[in-house]
C-alpha cells in the first residue's frame, strides 16, 4: 500500500525513488552545462580580442584549397597600424587572413603546417612588422622543417637580424637604415628572390612605415601575386 506520507515513499518504492532523483540530478546538470555553453559562445570574440588574434577566415570557408595570409604585429598590437590596415583590405577582397601578435607565431606555424598538409591551403604568405618580422621568418623556418614552402614573406622594419630560409620563394624587406631596422640576409642555399628596400631617406618612422602608401601598395600587389604551392 502507498503511504500517505510522501516522505516515506522511498521506503515503499526504493527503485522508483532513486530513479526519480537520478533524473533530477541529470536534468540539473544539463541545464548548467547549457548555460555554460551559451556563456562560452558569447565570450569567444572577447577572448580572441584579448589574445590579440583575429581572423577573416570565417568569411572564406570554402572547401577548395586557397591562399592563407598570416599578419604578425610587433611588440604591442597598437604599434603596427599598417598590419591592421592590410587585414582590412584583405577582408574586403575575401582573402583568408589571420592577424595576431608575434608571440603567437608558433601556434600559427602549426596551423599553417596542418593546413598545407591537409590540402586546405594552397599557398602561404607571411607578413610581419618589427618583432613580427622575425616571427614571420621563424614561421617559415618551421614550415621548412616540415618540408613545406612559403610563397611570400614581407618584413617591415625588422629589429632582429634574420636570414631568409631556403623554402621561401620571395622575401621583400622594407627597412629604415637610419633607425632600428635591419636588412634580411641571404642564406647559403637560398635560390629565391630577396629584396631589401631601404626607406631610410623618407620621413617615416618605425611605426608610420607600416602605413606608408608605397609599402601598402607593394605589399598588396605581392600578396595577390603570391600563388606558388606550399607543398
């Protein structure tokens, strides 16, 4: 017989009672997980902004292999305005580009290696300013170790000496010989094209050089023309 006191029901129907409370616990957990998931999705853009990484690849999600451009800022994200300017122009042209601080170069190199080996990326372009310039060369070195090629590297006023890796087809370096910038050196087995463009006689500085119209124009032309395979 059923006890009139609900508190004693678990004594009469132990299995039913346990199942009931198990369902209540599971339902509570699902509600909480759903709330956490919604919070994470809402916070994702903020997390990416705080990390200094953003990508226009969300607008270029085609199945066919395509060109991938990596843009690397220097010491702080606000001192490489021309890098952001390039990112905006590439987005307008629907070219898959990721912009990040130079500190993220290792993870970006892994992304490039995976993309090339899987056939997602047909060619890779690296552009960097200041410390981001050396980071771009470092990414190329990691791709070389993986047996992959880089169609283009553009360095803007690198502050650390760099040697162009053998797997690079074209490296164009814009630097200020009158400032902190340096030339990029040719490696012993490098057979591509290396051009050091000294902008020292202009009025540009380390930061403003990134936005120079001549630099922006040439870099965009180089990116559009860079189509050599990364495999």
